[in-house]
C-alpha cells in the first residue's frame, strides 16, 4: 500500500480492532507488526476477558478453540487466606479465559477481511515528523533487511507497553516516560494441576505482601485441571522479582503443589489512569500505549478494544474534514476519556488505597467486611465507593478498631468521586488541557494513604 490514510503500529488486540474499524469505515489502512504473522496475538497475559467488552463493542464473543473456559465469579483472598470475599454476578469481570494466540489471530483475520493490509516482520523505529506533525513512520523489513519510510495522514501507536511512537514524540501533549510505581511487572505460568479444580469457573485473586507486595496474585482457570497462575507487583525500586514470588506461592498453596508447567513468561503492564491526551498532531495512541488498562487488575484487552472502535470513527471524521491536528483528533479524547477512561481513572485511586493498606489492616477489613463484594463491583463499574448513610454507620461500628482504615476508605471514596467528575468535564479542546491535568494530578497526589 503506497499511500495509506492510516498506519497502525502494532497488531495486538488494540491495533487489530482499531485497524479493522478504520478499514470498515473506508480508510486505506496499513498495519505493521514486528512479529511474523503466525506469532501475532501470542502475548503473555492472564488470558481473562469480560463479556461486557464484547457487548460494548459488538465484536463477536470468543468461541470454539479460542475459549479455554468460561469464568463466572471470583474469590478474593486476603493475606490471612481467611474470610474470603466471594464475588458473584460481577458482570464487568465474568467472561472467559481465552487461548491468547487463537484469539489474537481471529482479531487479525477480521482486520484483514475488512481490507487492512498487514506488513508483518516490520520493526518500526519511530515517527517521521514535519514541525510538530507526525506524517509517517520508519520501519525495517526484517525479511529483506531493508529500511522503509511510509507516509500517512494519521499514525496510530498501538505498540503496547513499548509505546514506540509515543516515546519518541516530544511536545506538551504527549506523556513520554511512565513512573515505575505505575507499572506492574508480572510473571505467569500455565500449569497442569495434580487434581481437578473444585470450582472450575471461579477465578482466584490473592492480596498481601507475602504473595504480591503492592500487587496481586491470580489463579485463572483454563480448564478442569489447568490454570493460568501469576503474580504482578508495582512499586519501583526494591519491589523484588515476580518470578521468585510466584515460586514461593507455588510452594505454599496446596492446589499448586507438584503442578506441571506448560508455559512460563514475564511481562509488564501499565496500571495508571490513561494518558492525559490520547492524541497529538497527526498521531493517536490506543491500548497499552495509551495506558488504557484497569489499574486494579491490569486487564487491558477490553479497554483497548473499546478505545479502538472510538478511534476508528474519529479517524474517519478527522480525515474527511482534513484536520489531523490534535484539535481535529480531539473527539477521541472527549469520547473515550469522559466515558470508559473516567472509570479507569477513578480505579487508580482505589489501586493506591489497596497498595497502602497493611496486611493486618487488610485482614481486619476482610474479617469485618468493611468492603463488600458489591463495593468492589460498583468501584469497578466506575460508581465509586458510594456508601449510604446507614451503610456508613454500620461499617463505622464494625470498623471501630481501625479508624485509620475507615478514614482511608472514606478519603478514597471522596477522591474517586472527584476524579470521576473531573473526567466528565474533560476539556472540549487542547486549550483547557493543562489546567485540567493539573487538577487531576493534584487529586492523584492526594491519594497518598500512608500518611493517615
Ligand atoms: C502477565 C500479564 C497478565 C495480563 N492479564 C490480563 C488479563 O487477564 N486480561 C486482560 O484483559 N489483560 C491482561 N493483561 C494486559 C493485556 O495483556 C494488555 O493490556 C493488552 O494485551 C494490550 O494490548 P495492546 O494491543 O495494546 O498491546 P500488545 O498486545 O502488547 O500488542 C502490541 C503489538 O505491537 C507490536 N510491536 C511492539 N513494538 C513494535 C515495533 N517496534 N514495531 C512493530 N511492532 C511492534 C508487538 O509485536 C505486538 O504485537 C495482562 C498483561 C500481562 C503482562
């Protein structure tokens, strides 16, 4: 394709969905990925994806060989492993674990059928810019070992955590480096268990410093006797190795004794609110490259797919209007950030609270049910931690032994509401961005619970 309208860098879930939407809407779309075609979609992951994302985007549910198993419900374990919180009917979580490679290949096939041209083994080095406008990308064709340049009206960075375009753009709209505390380092294994799972549809989540300091451990069923087990931790320097922590977990949790490892790999995922702007001049960001990930559980497949649909539509409109400046692309910001992005942002506050709570306080909170399954589900839906007056009183009585914890909960609840409101008022144009972002950053900085 000589003169594409759109070049999408990265054929992960976000890139494939975005490229497909662009092509469906009549845009000449080139998709570049450094991997060979059959390896596209093979990504280290927990493999869990909620049905709600498919309902929201109209993308077909996983089926046939893509499905490892159905998921309905999660058990959340506090550090003591007692007083487990059983979350059932969590529509924002329930869905499937998938064969990541088969799922990714299906999204790729759908993009190609819609008219997208894929150049695989194309390693993108960075953007080509003229003044502040991105006008194309440079890439190396790994098959022929030749260098290429391709121009496009719009470049979309869907390169995942690497953010290969985003990291090479310097202007006030684009956030480059992400703080270490906002990155989860993960290690996961697919293992065959010695015994069948008692509840093969229920995911397990483990909190506490022993298993995953400032993060969590997970066991997601992949079949009657197979699971995806992993550990993800945040926190910058001195956080330890998730691989070593997973090793310890396997030595202490009986279900995992003597299991057989089928596959093991590490990876990283951003767990912050999305980028303050998802666009700049001639360029837009989607998926992990845009930090579109749920900050409490690190799930990003769904968020990236949702954003990809919006971005495809905005790209078409901007190209039709011939306005590929940040202003012309701004509707992607307003449409995504004031809806799903808003939910992700308020969950960053919740993540900061969870990370600050000491293990003994966490155990106490679980024992006294200071947080209930409904709270978790409401928070994840973006409804905050809105407790009724009666509820508050009831919990104050139950939590009397830990006023510090209750105050933290109350503070988090207030900040979640504030940040939610700020996102609902996302600026209508780049002019108001600085002021808006300063107020959001100040809210995030207030979400420091250690001081209480
Ligand atoms: C251990 C772990 C567990 C997770 N568990 C879950 C889970 O259970 N559920 C969930 O929803 N999410 C989970 N996530 C997060 C989820 O995997 C990501 O949010 C999601 O895959 C991001 O999709 P993406 O398309 O943005 O990026 P990616 O899937 O990373 O795709 C990026 C693509 O860009 C290509 N690329 C990168 N650099 C270049 C370059 N220079 N040139 C050309 N191509 C390039 C890559 O080859 C890749 O194909 C997990 C993440 C990790 C690390």
